[in-house]
C-alpha cells in the first residue's frame, strides 16, 4: 500500500509530442490532473474522477500545443501540487 500522496516529475522532461506523469494515492479518492500554460489557462484535463489507491500513470499527448513551459497540477481532497515541464518541438 502506498505511503502517501505523491506527484512525480514527468518523464521525459523536456519532451517532444508526449510525456508521462506518475502519481501515487494512499487511498481511494477524488483526483484532478490538469495541464496549464504560463498564463494559467487550462490546456488539458488528463484525469478528473475517482481513483483507487496505488500508483497511476497518465500520458499527455501534446499534439498541437506550441513549444514552451507548461505546468501540471494534481489536486485531491487533502493534496495539491504543481510541477513544471517543457515541451520542445
């Protein structure tokens, strides 16, 4: 059983076309994972719903998104964290 909530750095970073985001949940709960541009505008919702405890991976297909810095944010009932990633075309 996972020890706590954790949002990992995306891999690869920097990336071209797609990247994988991993996170761990210690118990079943509501989770939201979204990607934002530097202006704070949401560009993608990767997951929004209830998930079981354990390790999870989500792939962001960044087709059509311009090169640059993006931020991904995971929120749950008891946790919120944001990390930075770089898309290079």
